[in-house]
C-alpha cells in the first residue's frame, strides 16, 4: 500500500515506487550507521566549526570502514562457488551466503585508526592484512528480498501509546 499526491498514473505507475524505495535504501543505511553505531548526534564540541569537524570525522571513519569492507569482500571467495569450496562465506549446512558485518568492520577500523595514520609504511602492509582478516572474521547472513512484514521485538515502554493494542 502506498499514498501519493501524484495523480498522473501514466507518468507515475505504481511499480516505480518500489524502485524509488529501494534506491533510497543506501541513504537510510548511512543514516542508521551514523545515528546508531557512531552516535553522530552526541557532539563534544560547542561551536559550529567543531561540530562540522566531528561530522566530517565520522563520515571519514564510515568511508574508511566501507573501503575495508569492500577490499575484504573482494578477497573472499565468490558466492557462486559450491558450498564445500566456499566454506568461508557460506552458513554451515544451509548454503546461505554471508556478508561482512559492517558494525564489526567499523569497530576494527576505529580501534586501529591511529595505526593506519601513524604506522611506518614498511610495517603498514602486514598490518593491513591482519586488519582484513579481523574484518572478515565476523560475518552475517544475507537476507535478500524480505517478503514478510517486520516484527519489532522491542519491549513496550510506558511512553508507547496508552490504550493502543500492541502490534503483532
């Protein structure tokens, strides 16, 4: 179900809205990472310039973590290989593929950011390999094309709508 103020059904067919929603997903994911994982709303600075500095630092950390995630994913075996030869990227006994856990990748990069910036170049190459192994260690199952409604397991608080029936 969707609601829109666009009245021209020929110019805006209903199926184009699903594509718009999925196209927006990357932006929503960045917002979630910024808000939940990095806590971008909790600033230490009290000036506009300082807050901008912190935001740029957060986005730099997210971009570095995405680079680590991409490079680590490229080093792993392809998902189209059989499960037996693809044991490092498949869920045991199910054949379901895995993806890099970005929250773990973010914590690895954040923990070792000082090493990345200050380490001598001759030592940096071996350290990068170790960091990639650490990033690849924690993965999660891919869940493509969810076809059922989401269900929240979050406990109800006293601030939820009083008198409203809990959602199933």
